[in-house]
């Protein structure tokens, strides 16, 4: 009689048991805490986040298509700050997480539980008090919060991880973590002080503690269904932007004073951008039919008449570079301070005249300006913590959140 073959051992997993430090959201005790938080009016974050990811919960219009005609965020759109392939392999740091939020129209306020050399109890108490205040604010509907924390501190497997906060039960001093890796751990309640302590372990990628980000819609109104589709995107990441910013700074310092007019300034910058291996501003795949007509209209403007796009082997690329220069030298850009005021004023006047009847292209310039600002802020944040932008650690040593441990 034949015997059944032995089952081959499989290295696969379905969920992990929650450690004693965590109270399952669906348990009797978890439901009791939920009812208390509801009575305290501390569940606004939960109702905001339960149906979807943070960007979609804020009703931020991604200004690009997801599937069919629908505009909706998914993880494949989060390509600012670092390439998606790198994120999938190495994860994100806290500054990079904030950068992604800012690139997509949110205001991001980062708080790290920095300790002094003595690690004093007074400083810890002060940090926890601020953490409670921020938890109370977001749980009552003033933005939402995402934690960057160490799973090890909670007694879970793995280490660095991001998850949003769903609720705050003040009476029991408990916080609800909506774990984004539901295949591994469900949502759970933990003590506020334990949540704070889980942010203290050093992130190997930055050499600093982790922390939390409070996210809010940057404008007064959320995204509108009438908002235009974004046709272009900045292809830089924080490292390549830092390199380009440095080379452009040197170029402007060496040539601005000897540059007689706007045309000369544009030609100098266009030559520099054209020599890059990849265009810093490119058309989205979904914009293949919509962008060229707009660029044709742009080619007839006073500003475009100053650049040799017609003789270029790729006229549309030259026009996109021109739009990118407007983002580079916007009033919010550090680079604009390196251009003599009369020259900068003339460029701005020409830009206003040229884009007055092309609101879609003005939106593209504003979007590129916002992305460059987010990249720069990410770099400054890392450098202020002693890490060179783009060099926070060799490949494979950054905090793994995409490949959740």
C-alpha cells in the first residue's frame, strides 16, 4: 500500500501572535478601549483612516490616473525622494516619509524624541507630554499621525516600521496602532509610554532615534474633482537633487553677474540641464496625448521665443527644461537668491506673461516647485542630524518598511 508523500516544509507565515504588550483591537479589552475613546471624542483619526491609506483619507487629489478614469493613490505613485525600487529594497527614513507627504500636497511636522547625554527623566517626561498633546489633537480631528518605531520594543519580530495612529484613550492612556502590515499583525492598543519608548531606538540609516509625523492638508481645501491632471513629474530623488542643486549653485555664482539678459541666463541653464543623463522633468506615461498640445501653445509665448527649441533634436524636451527652470528659480527657491534681482524680476515678468493663458502649465511649474522644496527639506533634515543627503547608509542598511519584517 502506497503511503502519502511527506509534506515539504514551507518557509511561509500567516500572521504572528501579538505579544503581551499589545491588546488586539478586536478583543474584549480592545473593544472596551474603543468605546472609551469614542466617549472621549478621540476617534476622529480612526474614522478617517479605517477605509484607506493616509493620502486618500485626506481626499488629496493625486492629479494622475490610477485605473481607467479614476484618480486614486496607490503605493506605485509614491516615487518622490527615492526611487521606488530602492524603497522596496531598503525602506524609508523618517525624513523621507515626510518628504513623500510634502511632495503630495500635505503639511508634515516631524518630531523625534531626542534625548540629552544623560537621558534625564525630566526630558523623557517632557517628550511624552508633548506626544500626548499631539495624540489628543489628531485623535480629535486635527490632522493625523504616523509613527516610525521599532517593533522589537513592543516584543514583536522585525524592527523598523511605520504605521498610523487610529485613536487615543485618555482615561487608560492607550494608543491604537493601525498596523499597515495586517498580514503580520492586526491593529492593537499599546500604552502611550511604550509607544514613545518604541521610537527611541536608533535607526541605523540616520544614526538618530525614530519619531512621528503629524500630517495635515497644506491648503484650506482638499483636492477637487475639477483639479487638473498632473502631466509631468520631477524625476530627481533627494540624492540627485542635492547634486544638481550644488552644480547649479556653482554655475549661477560663476555666471550670473556676467549674464546680460534673460535669454543668456536661460541658455546657460538649458545647456547644463541638457547635459544631464536623465531629464529632471518628464512627461507622465498617461500624458502622451495631452502634454504636446500644451507645449505647442507654450512655444508661442514670449518666454519660449528666447530659447532655441525649434532647432533642438527634441523640442518638447527643451520646453520642459524651460518649465523646470521656472521651478528652479521660483521665489521659494534658494537658487533664485543667486540671480541678480533685475534679471530675476525680468524672468518672472516673462513667465507671468507667458503662462497667463496656460493655467495647466502653471500648475506643472507649481507642482515641480513643491516637489523640489520637499526634496530640499528632506536633505536639510538629514544633514542637520549629521547624515549627508543621499548617503544615510550603504544599500541594505536603511530601515526596512516596504519589506516588512
